[in-house]
């Protein structure tokens, strides 16, 4: 089972898919960092008095940013999956 020749169109499709995949990874890491900050770091620092109370009141905004990042990550993962049509042009079977 030999893969087909990769022409410029297929390389472009691979490039687009990888851009969406890298965007997904970055936004997923952003979600994790923002959620951890809002859910664990800010309350812990506020309870010990290491940060002032106005910063602790920003917690809901950090949650909104985290879930916004999650929505973008889900959209990018969906776009990555949609842009896998090039695989059928290279291999005739998805499973070897």
C-alpha cells in the first residue's frame, strides 16, 4: 500500500489542517491556564491576603475568558477534523 504523490494542493491542505491544530493546542492550554487561575490561584491568594480584594472580584471575568477560550478551542478542533479530507487523496484506507 503505497501513498499517492503529494502535490501542492495536498501540501496546502496539510498546512491548513496543521494551523488549525496548533491553534487548538494554544487555546486549550490557554483555557487550562485561565481556569486554573480563576478556580485555584485567585481564591488561594485572596484567602491568604497576598492579593487585594478588587483582584479577587475579577474572578468571573477570568472564568468568562477561560470558557471563551474553550469555545474557540472546540471550534478549531472541529475545523481540524473537517480539514482531514486530504487523507483520502493520499491513502485509500484510513485504517491500515
